[in-house]
C-alpha cells in the first residue's frame, strides 16, 4: 500500500483536511493561531505542503510538455494551442492556474516556518524545516524558469500586502533557492521509514540542488552534490536504475530505488488521485498532445523506452496508464527526480568541466542507455565536448519523455540554439510559419495577478 498525503488546505489563515501518510485525525475550519500549537499540529502543516505538490504537478505538463519539441500539437485550440504555438497571452487560464497553485504551496511552506518554534522535538523541527524549504525551493525553481522574475515570499503575508507582490530579479530568487536547498541537505534524513517514504531526503535535496547549479552553469558545485549520490555509500544501496524501465511508472512497483523523489498519488482516495493520466488518454483534454513523429524517430528499434513512453500507433502517452482508476483520479506517482537524472546530470557536468569527454562522461551516459537496450557509445563516438553535450541532451529527451523535463532543458541551453531547435521542430511538424521570439521562452505574468497586486506586479517585456 503506497503512502499518501493528508490534505490540509491552507490559504493563509485556515485549513481543511482529508488523508495523510501519518495516523492523525483530520482537522477543519481552524484558525492558524489556534491550531499550530505543538509538534503534531505543525507536522500537519508540513503534510499540507506535500498536498500542494500534488496540485502543482497534476497540471505542470500544460506549461512544459505541451510547449516542448517532443510532442505534436495537431488540432490544439484555445489555451492549449496558444501555449503550443507560442501565442500565449496573460489571460491564458493555464498560466494563472499554475501560478496560483505554486504560490499557494509556497504560502503553506511559509506558514509552517512561521510556527516552527512550536515544535519541541529538535529532530523533527530540523526535518520539518528541511522538508518545507525543499518544497518551497522547488516551487520557486519552476516559477523562475517559467516566468522569469517573480515575487519572492519567504514569510507569511496578508492578502493586501501589495508591496510584497513586486517581482524580484532571477538572481536573487536563485540565491534564495540555493540557500533553502543547502538547509534541506543539512537537515533532511538519509531515509524515512517505509510508511513515510514520500518525504524529502538528504539525497533528494542534493539532487535538486545539483539541478539548480546545473541550470546556472555552476558545474563544479553541481558535481560536488552529485558525486555522493553515485558513490558507493548510495549507489546500489539507496539508489540505482530499475532494471525494468516500464516498472518505474507502474502503480504496482512505484518508489523503487530509481526514485530519488516523487510526488505521490492514490486512486479513489478522496481526491488523492492525479488527472494527468486521463488527460493524456484518447478521451482526455490533452489527447492531441502526442509524441511527435520526429521524436518517435529518435528511438532505436530495440530501445525499450519507446513502448513505455508512447503508443506507436497513435503517439499517445503510455507512461502513466492506470486503466482501472476512475476518470481524473489515477494512482500513478509523478517521478520528479530519478537516478537516471542523477547519472545524466553527472555526465553533463563532467563534460562541461573537462576539455574533452572521458570515462566520467561516458560511463554514466552508457549506464542509462544500456538499461534502455540502446547501443552504448564509446569515447570516439562522443568526440568533442560539443558533440558529447548534444548526445547528453538527446539522451535526456529520450529518457524523460512526458516527464516535463524537456522544456526546462531547452530553456537552459544557449538561447539561439533553443530557438533554432524550436523553429526546426515547428517546421517538421507542419507549422513552418510560427515565429519563436526570445521573449517567448518565458511565459507572461497572469493579468489577474497583476490586477490583484494593484500594479505592483509588472508584465514581462514583449507581452505588453
């Protein structure tokens, strides 16, 4: 039985509830000052932060997988088509929905931190801080990559604190993300009991911090976080590739040693299921978000990831199938950090640090390919640093299809290269006339949020 998340809906001063991975009774309609009084009650707030992740990752694909070059966009209309074809505007509901869910989760994290001094157990207090700072940093990492400069809220605020709604530079936001994650690395345990396996670990914090450093091209710092995860103390004991690629995504075998961190869902459990499994199906709202023909052609015939990623007959996603679940209430977890990601990040940072690729690049890259039954590379086939970089990005594209990673990889590439890739992709998929100006590599700020801020929140250049 997979562990599941207790819902304590925190908007600023109130919370409700449903189900959690601890044996506590639900609470509802309680004012925060009257509820966060002791360790157990603060822990309920921590669990509410995990519930926030469920809400965010249920819809993230609408901003990432849709826009990337591994999916097609035939017959996409309305807000779907606007994002896919780079004509999204500030009134797009998907952009507002993701923004609000993300900042709601940040508010939950800030509320826990506000009452952290009510925790009398020093070990739990340390863990709670590490967990919520991981979650908060994850929300900000997504927001800054998708929207650019965003408000930076590190404490609870009132709804009318309009001055706090001002956008803060990406540099300052990234600095806060790194600070939060360093605390999480120091505070979180190496592992949790099986009944609490959904919670943040030290390894997850290291992997996410490495991803932040990689995004910022701080390669030496990224490598220092990744090396312990692929070293003897972790590899094979805590983390390893699942020999069966399809099993990573099956509801029968989730949370294997491949999973560094996942957002957990459960079907038919009072709102604990996901909707993205159904949305990707032939009857779902995202049924036209399919593996594109050029993407399908990238896979070698023997590559086992092909059948596990999409249906070759129609291109529909096959990664998150839960055929027995009710509509929009499936039990597939969303794997946010996998050991394959750790290996490929390590290959990438090793390549960027060195003049020419060597075995520190080749070995982790081949480990991922061999598991997939794809042809391994040799040092000659890696060739130059530039060629190895291209092969690593290609491998990430093959490995993480429909896992919302490709768009984030595109926007951390050289900007001119990204635009060239996107234009070529649009031409290949029958949309040669669509322009991709540089400003559209981030999304517009939702107009609703600008209006609510009384003008303190400003729009991204190009969308005015």
